């Protein structure tokens, strides 16, 4: 049985980054970052702004993939989108 992650997916701020959750409150992704670019560069990780943008783009996936998509053995339907809307 395919596992479903119902939209909308939202982004919540956590102390060290952001998490993406589905409509049921299931955590789908955690994206971590550091506050300053200098701290991020030293640790070779993302800044909080980069982490926020990535989490935001993950949360947009249900809209970009179209309605009714599921993980598993089902075929995922792709739709055309303007890549500038991902930023």
C-alpha cells in the first residue's frame, strides 16, 4: 500500500532550521542551517536563508506534481512549471 502525504505541505521553523510537514502533521523533511554565512562556511553547511528556501521548495512539490500523486508504485504526474517560481 502506498503511503500518502496529503497537501498542503507547510514549513515550520525549528531552532536550527526548518521542517516540512503534511496536512496530517507528519514531518516529511528537516533542513538545517546556521545563522551567519561565516558560521555556515566554517561548518560547510547551509545558511538559515538557504535552508528556508529549500524547505519552501520541498513544500511546493504537491502543487508542482499535480493532484492525486502518491509515492510507491504509482506513476507520478509531472506538470510544466517556470523554474523561477521555485526561488
